[in-house]
């Protein structure tokens, strides 16, 4: 789950992590009011969408830039007017862009120095790890590639947590001095508190800045939350902005389906995450491009299968569908009935290849046959992949 | 021969009166697993299906039945505690099927396991089976056949796929172990490979991995130096979009590892035969057996 920049700022506030003052506005008037409250001539107005590259983005009106500096509340109001309700296209949004529904109005700060600071869960050690670098403000992947020696790693004990001495050590490695040293260490400790308290899998602050006056601020942040733990963070769940998500994924999550939309034209419906990934792989191996990842899970109901199928059929890019089921807990007859119900409800606009194996496979195959629907049956996985790729190419 | 479970296994089921716990406890019993006890707090004293005694705590179940393995079907918010309870009671093998346990919970549980004699398999796994002897988990029993090939996998249905390919070609399995798909788990690929290497009854291995982490690479390095029987592998997720499962900085920490291509390279380097597609996992190993 992703959150907006203004929401990240709210979380920083809750954990005493220093960040420039700012608040979200939904109308130009609100933007002006917020700006007036800061009593400064250094302001910034930032479009709030779940995508990077906002500064270099372009609005549908031709207005350039989703991040703009200004010096008066009246200017903040004007900028907000040009952003709110308009569509912003950046290199991460795709050509359709995203509608800006909120802007963040904040104090802008001068920057003397930028560093990188992140905490994430390290799988191989089963503990949190802090990753930092003096090279802030740029993509960390680039730093890792060009200057691997400039990446600092500090492992955190799973039960003891992040210790003050570790914060100090990191602050020194990042070249903080005198008064900044304490401020930076305190900020690091508070970020770790936030990381654990909110069940994050990643908190990335890039950049963490030092102003010419020597004040240390977390300027921009990216959060990833552990989906498994969201049940105990109702406040974080409330930050979810469904309008920012792929509508296909939102629809799927309503029915408890694990769906990720992709760019290809062959849809697949599979039980189990590993087999779903492997099915995408074999489609590609056979010369096709998967349109999605869809795991209906181990114990899906007939209704879930029907809904899953509807989501696949609704995707206009899809030219063929592959259903690949290895029934363990999942019974093949349940899958078959779900497909039949779905096809009857929405009709079948594209070729359908079905490969069933496992529990109640004969019953499932018979149901499909008796339905007289135009379904191509495959006996194994590689035949299924070949059939579906051939079908998609014919369309 | 086999690893970890066989006809001497005495199984406890934690969460035996819940709907999936009950369903799969029955599935294991039908397969022939010796289910000796169940645990559901507050239901101690009852009999499950008229024959399996239910206890309030794992401690009591262990004391009174001598169970040496447990299968956990406790809901995710309470599953970490259920694992710790089984470890505290001294149960040797803890198989946690539960999906969706918070990573922070597993981080603490895993740390608490250090130095204990219990082994954890999972969580979020299909379980472990020694064909013809003992099934602990949710896999369909009939696709398996007793034999000499060990199977190690992070995924459920993809494991069934590999097992079925072997069985259809007449090759049975010594033990099949699903280590689970979560980022932090009790038994790694490497742990499982080491266990199989000590089993004279296992003559070859299939390893099924997927993108993320470095567990497959670590197993590969060990295999290169210590294991000379045939091994075949498949890595799922070559076409998965980057960044959807791993965070931004994840790629840094693993130093470019974690991709399907990187894992296949590491496995190949160790002399392991790589299946190009999930349809050829069984065939890839069998070809290697003949050489």
C-alpha cells in the first residue's frame, strides 16, 4: 500500500521527525490560507499523486511542473488552481496521467547538503537494516552501481532494536558534525521507532537535508507497509487512496483475489502464487506476454472464480485467457463451475484455454465439456502455453 | 528413507476445531498420519471426530500424548504465539501452515528459536510429506509416490506440479518439503538441502525457488562444495514486474541478487540443471539421473 507525501508528513509529525511545515489543500482558497499561516516568503506547492517525477511532469492544460516554488499566499493560490482537478503526466504515470485532487502547501527550505537514509527488512538475516549514503537526492540504485563504497549498511538486532550508539555511528559516517550530530541521531532513532510501530517493510528518506543554517530535515519519504500487518493499523488503512490505484486491482481486492495488472495481452487465472508466477514465465517462454498476475488462492469459492474471470474479460488489452489450476485444496469442479457461471454472465469475447489437474479433475473436465462452451482443453502446462499464445496471435 | 517425518511421527494439530484445521486434520488422518492430539484453548477434554483428544495447551498435549510434531492452523494474528507455545513445550517439529503472519512477528519468533531444539517449517507453506508414511499439511496426498527424490519448494501448487511430473514418469519421492513463501521462515532452502544430504535414501533433489532474497543462492554455494548427487531447479518469477514485491532499496541490500536470472546463474554455476519452464521440472532431473 502506498500513501501520499502529505500523509507521510503527518506520520513524521507523530514520531517527532523534523520536516518542513506543510499541509494538504483541496481548494485554491485552502492553499492560500495554509500558505498565509506559515508567515514566510519561501513556499512550495506540490501536486499529490502516487507517482514519481512530479517536478518534471506536464499537466493536460500544458502547464509544466507538479512541484512549484513561490513567495506569496496569492501565488500559492494561483499554482493550486493550475494543479487541482487537472491531470498530471509524469514518466511514472503512463500517458493517461493522474488527476490531482490535493496539493501539499509547504515551507520550502534551502539545501546545503543532501543524504540518503532508509530502513528496510532484510530477508537473509531476518532483521531490519539501515541503508545510508552521503550521496542523497539521486536514485540510490545509481549510487550502488557507480559508487558501491558509498553505501553504508547497519544491521539492527531483531529484539534489541536500533541502539543510540548505532545512530551516532551512522551520523558520523554521514559526516554530520557538532549540533547536527545530535539532531541527526535523534531523527534516525525516531524513524526506527516509526518503522517498527507501524509495521513498515521500507521507510526511505531521500533526501534528508541540512539547511545552510544547519537544521536537519526529512524532506521526502517513501513508505512500504507490510500488508500482513495492516489489520492492526486501522489509521494507516484509512490513508489508502483507492483513486490512485489500478481499478482492476481495486476490484480484485474487493473479492479477496491477488491480482497485479501488467502490459501484455494474455490473461491468466491460477491457484497459488508460485504457480501463478511460473505460468506467466511459461507464457513468455512460449512467445506471449502475460496481461496479469492472478492468484485465486487455495480455497477460492465459485463466486470468487466468477469475479476473477469477469476482471480478466473486462481488460480490453486481453486477446486470450489461460486458466491453469493444480487443485490441492482447490477442487477442479469448483473452478469449472466458476468459469461456466462467468462465461454465461459476461459472454466470452476471446479464446479460452483451460488446463486442469489435481483434486476432482475428471469432474471439472466433464462440467466444461457438458457446458458446450468454446473452450480449448490442454493436458499439460506446456501445451496450454502454446495453445494460448497461438490463440492470442490469431486474434 | 526420508527426512523429518515418517511412520513414527506423532502429530498434534493446533487449531484442530477451526474449519480449515479440522478439514486438513481429517485429510492427514485419511492419508495415514498418526494424529494423536489437538489443541484449542477452552475446548480441552473434547474428542475430535470421536477419537482425537483435544487439549487447552500444547504443554498438556505434549505431556499426555508425547506428540513430536505439530501442524499449526491458528489465524495469523495469533500464529506467532502458537509457534512459540509449541517450541516452549519442546515439540521437535513445528509446521506452520498459516498465511499472512506480520513480518515483525516472524522476526521476533525466528530470533526466539535460536538455540532451541525445535525446527520450524513455514509459515505460509503447504507442509511436509513422506509419501506412504506421513503427511503434515494441505497437499493432495494421491499425487505423491514413495521413492528416492527429495523436493524442496517455497510454493504450494508449483510443488504439486513438480511432484506430479515425477510421479507420472514413475519416479517417487523420499520427502517433499514446502518451506513457505514468506520473507522470514523457519527452514531455508539450505537447511533443507543439508537435511537431505544426510539421508541415504534420497538420491536426487528438485529445488523450486522464486524471486526475492538470496536463499537459493546460499543453497547453491553449499551444494557446489558438499553435495554430489543430481540436482535440478526451477526459479519462478522471471517475468514478474520488478518493484512490486520488493521495496526500492531491496535491490541494494542484496547486491543485485534476488532476480530470477541471478538465481539461475548461481544455481548453474553450482552444477545444478535448470528447468527452462515449470513444465519440465521433472524431466530436467530425470535426464540428469540417466547421465
